[in-house]
C-alpha cells in the first residue's frame, strides 16, 4: 500500500512541476537604458545620442516598448516625449521589431531588423532603419546598459 501512495505522489509532483509555463531565460528580456547611438546616412556617420534625454527599452517575452523624454522639463511643460512598441522576434542574433505603436503614426507598421549582441550588462543592436513614407534609409547602432532583468 505504501508503494501505491509513493507512486501517487510522484505522479502528482511530476504533473504539477511539468505543467508550469516558465519562460526560458533569454538574456534580451529586461529593461535597458540607451547610452550611445550612431547613425550612418549615405557617407556620413554621426552620433544621435542626446544626453539631455533619457530613453529606456523594455523587452518582455513577446513585446518591446521604448520611452524617451527630455530630462529637464521646461516650466511650460512642453516636454519632448516619444514612445513606441510592438511585437518582436529573436532568432539567434537576429532581433526584429514590428513597430505597432509610435507617437508618429508614419512609423507604425514598419519592421526593423537588427543584429544584437549582449556582453555582460550591455546590449548592442545594429540594423537598417527604413521608412519609405518619410524617405528614411539609414544604419543605426544603439548601445544599452541593463537597468533590470
């Protein structure tokens, strides 16, 4: 009879722990703060990082979002703010953002493909930013530091 109870407990424990839906540990998931950014258009490369702004990117298992605002808000409350997000895919080092939401509607519906590299607490993404409606076609490189997991 004791063997019967032991077998029942083993089945119960196996069922309970086997049914948990734990997300795999993916290093890109977390909150990241932008620390540098460069853009290459035609034959010119320049920094697009603005230290008077703060930008974070939040990546969960299915979606990404980014928030960018001016640090010192003028008294007239004309704070410069942009935000966007949507679904993404990550296959090996290819990270593809599908921009479903953005403060400028001309950017929505576009897909941006990047190669990502994570080294310690640093995420580097490099890819082409192309928005035909706005005649934008450039290479961007963004470097982020991890804020939290």
